[in-house]
C-alpha cells in the first residue's frame, strides 16, 4: 500500500534458492574491506525472521569467512508481530543477534487494515513479551503517523501503549506518498486525502514532547532511544560511512561510490546463477554530491553536520549560503565548534533548511 521497498508475496518455495544466491553473492564481493571496522550487521527488508536458524547460522559463517566480524557490537534483525516463534527467537539470540526491530506501525485495527498489515495489537504485545523472555534487552518498535483518518487522540493512545512496553528505541515515521505505490495512485486520483500539514505537525510535536517525558533522547528526525542505545547501523548511513549490502534491491556505499542491486528476485537469482554480479547501478560521488549528502543527512541527526568533512574547496560556498539564510533559519540552527545542527524545534523544518543550504 505505502512502502516502495521491494517485496515478494507468497514466495516460500523460492527461499532456499534465494538464500543460496545470497551466499554466492557474498562470496563474489570484491570490495576491499581490510581497513574497515565492521561493527554492525542489520538483516532487514520484508520478514527476515522467517529465516530458519540453520540459514542464519550459514549466513553468519559466510560473512565471517569473507569479512572480519570480530568487532561487531550491534546485530539487528527485523521481526513482524506474530511471525517469529519463541524458539526461533531463542535460536537467533544464541547466534549473536542482540537487537530486534519490530514493525508495529499501529495498534489501531482500522489503521492496520488501511496499511494492509495482518497483525493486531495482541500480536504486538505477545511478540514483545516473547522477546523479553528470550532475553533481548535492545528492542526497537517502528510506528507510523500521518495516516489518513488518524487523529491526535488515536496517535496518543497508540504511542502511550507502546511506550508503556518500555522498548529501548522507537522509530516514528510520517507516512509519505511514494510514487509507484497504491497509496500514490489513490491520492493522485482523489480517492484518499492525506492529512493536512497542520495535523502532521501536531502529531510530530506531541511525539517529541512525550518521548522526553518517558526518558527517550531524539538523535535523528524520526528516531528516539534510551541513553547510549542509538541504532549504530543507521548512524553509519547518516554519517556517510561505508556499508556493505547484499540481496535484491540492496543499497550500499564502498567509501567512494554508491551502488544498488537489481530489485527483481527472479532476475537476481538468474544473474547469480550465471556468475554475474547483481549490481545494476554504481555512482562515484563527486565532491559536491558527497558534501550535499553530508549536509542533508547531517541536518537529520543530533550530532549535526561535521564541518571538518567539508573540503576547503567547498567550505566557503557553504558558509556563504549559511550567512545568506541566517535570518531565515538562525533560531533553528546551533553551531558548536566544528558541528552545525538543528534544534529540536528545527527538525520539523529540516527539508526546507537543507534546500537552502545544499550546494
């Protein structure tokens, strides 16, 4: 309905073939990582919790053979409510998984139906309880706001119930209309009307307020955590650090170039069988593009933009733009030493600020 990430429905019979292809792709990797410190693993996209413990163990072994995993501090796997039996969760933990991200999205049955999610709030509570009983002490819950017909009252009710579970981390994303999704078609045809910007702002402002009340720290526009429990893996993305990526539609960065794999599962498997790399796009970042990514992503996180990473060649141009827009955004921007960041109130205007500061 709303997500433009690649997915395949009812393809259980393809799982063994896909998994074999994934292992082969890892073996094919030519990226030089000797000077890297790999400290996070994130298995996401779709429902990775449907993977068997035997498959996960094989995956970890293959990664360890090809890359140095001795420094891994954070190992996350995504789980959908009701789709991960307790015994499987126990096996995942014994294999080194120490963080779980659960796709809650909502606890309201009507909104879950709108989002085409098949779980209910009971599955959320049961899965969370199972994770705790197995021993997971670092759990993230994904939630969505700005859904059509979602009032502040509904959002407040959902958010409070999830907060009372006590997860270590929450990601609260505003529903956006992405081209190529059913939602885009419905909105474009006038069948569905998205909430007003005013309504969205009220929900976001409430989210920031209640997170503070419950002891969570906002470290990114859509992410909150208990102290020192930020998602390391996502921080690597936002700080423009190298990241290996495997599987259909996977996106990675080798330190110089961004790359992405073919999205279609059948074509992905076919390429691997032919001994071809599934990569379909690779772009070396120019100095300007790299700097713009530093600015765009930096404005999203509490650490802000690391000005030392902006080359001398472009630093003057950035300072000129900063001065030009000083009166417009000054009350939302804080400069501390070599970092420039947005205030908590400024997060709501991050996209607009970025447009004015991009080179």
